[in-house]
């Protein structure tokens, strides 16, 4: 090939290479001047895979800057401390911002502007001192008095942080994420005034704590420091990306730590965690996995109550070992190992507990254990509230009939309280979930704030509750409709309940048999009479009793027929159509079977 031709070929190849569209290199990084953060810029495919399902992660330059301004704008005047229901921890917003900054569609200019906002949010912190595992940075002479704290404030704060370090490292068994300096394991603590009580992130080597609402507050310096340091424990366990379904684990267990770490560290309790439990109880129909964060606290408190604090630790250890992070699977494995329950059945018990814990006769299995007695904490007296319940419906009489529809979120629950009329003697309620959903149900009577037996629960598509009552026996009927993995629409029907005699009277056929029973219930004498037709010519009399839903009856022996033998039935009347029972013969031969009510007589029975 001639030299000129070779040069032409090389030129064409170079031009072709230069014109190939350049994909963002997954290894590309952006160096922030603030805090020496080196951030990996992801490919579009990786970014979408990690964060595509999270609506809280900003997607545009404008959204990035707006969120950064909320987080990092300096505050010149004091704002009221966070109230119940408001964010106290900056982790969710910071982690969403950090995720958004990894988007290859975001410009480097936007990243530089965020860098400037981060740098401008923190005042000069000239004071620095190490106490135990924490390097504190603070100021006591800033022109903005809100930033200033004393060394005594810092010293008091350090006592709690170091105690929690020991609790998490030695008892919980997981060391908080830290760095090493001259052989010492340290976390920086920056104390100044900003919009949250505390904040941290796995890309940072420090925790921010509010100078006013934490460092100078004798209550929240105990509780908030436990919360923020527990986030560093979570970072050790691999908590990084704010993907959907992680905040109930991240913030929920950090709130739980505000309860447990204080008790484990022999620190006087602070009941701020009860605020978060109350938030959850006030809004029970939320998807636990996708829509809860702080307000999942009552779930974690209940798990620790039932399975021990080790269940929280084990859940984080399982999470750490997962290649594909799945908080639900981690928790489900722990629940199975420690309690022998699958996740849905444990969740069903938790939903029941959220109501039962407010009853005067609540058993310990369905209650929350608080540390000591709630008293005046940082703002007000905190008592655990009752779960939010729909009390709009009343069943006035035996003939009351109405229908209504509802919809429950996956892993959420709807609670209903039906007031019962004073003269009500029968109650019948049926709930039917749509075929595409999956549900669990629970019914329980209440009188004078005490739960009554019997209760009924089901994981089927439909559940019907029926009970005969004496006038005034129950004051209320409680119904819980809970969503499992799908939840969905459901229909509730209050149906006029037939009387006991209406249910029992008639002909009942043994499954797949020629045996028939003719039953008649005398509600006045409270006795069942009738006849039994078995083998040809064996027409026997019947006597029995009924105490809803339990029914039992026995034949009398016909002395003229040796092949006609005694038969006893002991079972449950279900919905006026079925009797599920144990059948015992004269030879004490027992077997489970059912009777089905028939509309017409199968044959002419022997009458009394």
C-alpha cells in the first residue's frame, strides 16, 4: 500500500472513532471540594436500575438545586424545633440528593453549585477537641449566636455518644462507620445551627448535630445522638442507596435505637420515639415497605418485644450479606428463625396488636413495652395513642343491613368499630376482597374496653363473622382488614342474621352418605330435638345443645335394631349452611366430617 493511501486509511479510522457517540464512563468521578467527597457518576442504565423507582430522587438540574437549597441554606433566625410528624433527621433528603448527583444527565456546573452550597452552610468551627471516639468541631464566638455552644455542652454530648458507641460495638456487635487517625477510630461531629436536628451520610466522615435543639437540649442530646450514630451502624451494614423499600428499615430502626440504646446504655429514657410510633398508629393504612420511614417505629418496637433486640441486629446482618438488597427478605428470615412465623402472619399479629394494645385486658403478646412510664419529655407528655379507627357504622338491630366498600394498601390495615344496639341478639358481617388482591381479616367483640371471645381471623378471600348475643352482651364489634403483598379493594356487608332456630332447623346430610339428620332447635328450652336416618329402618331420635358456634347432638339407641347404633356429633355451625364436626359411633370410632344443610327433606324421617 502506498504511504498516501495508508495515511488516508488511518485518517478515516481516527475520524470514525471520534464520531462514535461517547457513553458516560461508569468509572467517571466528580471531586467535590467540600468534605473531599469523590462521587462516582453512574451510567444511565445503572442509575435507572438503582434509583428509577424512587420518586424522591431528583432527576433534573433544577430539582437538584432546589433540594440542595432546602438542605444547605444557612439559617439566620431560630426556627421552632421539629414537631411531631416533621423530619428531624436529614439522612433521607441528603441520600436522595447524593443519589441524584450521580445521574449522568446532571451537569458538572450543577454539581459545583451544590458544592458551593454545602461549603456555605457550615460556619467557621474553630474549636476542635477529641473526646473518646469523636472529634468535635464547634464555635463559641460566632456573630450568629445560634451557632454558639460551650465546651460543657460538647462534653455532655460526648458522654452520650461514647456510651452509644460502646453499646453498638460491644452489645449490638456492629461498629459504627468511622475513620482511623493515628491508630484511633474516630467520627467527626460538627455542631452548628441548621434546619435538621441531625444528619449524616455514608459518603461523609462526620455527623452534623444541631447546636440549639440537640447540643443544648438535655433530652435530645440523649435521643438524637443515638439515632444519628445508629445510621453509622447501618452504613457499616451496607446501607448506601435510597432505593424504594429501604427507608422503613433505615429510619424505622434508627428510631427504635432511640429507645433501645438508651436502655442498653443505662441512660434515662426519652420518649421522642413514641412520637414516631404515634404517627404510625394515626395512619395505619400505609404501605409498610414503600411509604413508611420514621413512622414504621412501632413495627420495629413490636419485633424487638416479641423476638428480642437481637432480631434487629440479625436483620441488619442478613441485609449486609445480601448481594441484592431486600429488607423484607432479611426481616422475614429473622421472623421465621426466631418466631416460626412467615412474614404475613407476623404482620397480621402486628396489625392486631395495634388495636388490642389499647384494651384494658390486652395480653403481653399483643402489647408494646415502653421503657418505664411515659412522663414529661422534651416538649410534652407522651402516651401511646390508640390506632386510628373508622367508627362511622352502627348495627342497631337484627334486621340492620348495609354495604360499603374500601381499599387497603399492601402491608397496610383498615380498622373499623361497629357500635352494637342494646337489643341486638345476632350479628353477621361479611368482608370480601377482590380476586386480584390478598388480605387478612380479624373480628373481635368489645365490652367496657375489654376484648371478648370468640374472635375470628382468616387469610382467605372472604371472611364472615356470625355471633348470637344476649342483649347488651357486647358494645362493639371490631373488624380489621389488612393488605398482604397486594392489598386492594374489598366489600363489607352487614347482613340480617337469621335466628339460631332458622339456622339449625331443617335437614342435614352427611358428606357423600345416605345419612340424614332432621334437627329442630327450641330457643326457649335451649335444646335440639329431631331424628336421624342412617341405614334403612334406623330412624333414631336426636337430642342436643347449641352454644354459638358450638353444636353437639346424639342419637338414642333403638333396642329393636341391633344394627342401629349410637352416633354423636360435636362440631361448629358455620354460616347456617355447614356443620364441621367430629363423629363418634358406639364403638368410639371417631372421624372428621361435615354436614351440609338441604333445602328439602331427602326422605320421610321418623317423627317424635
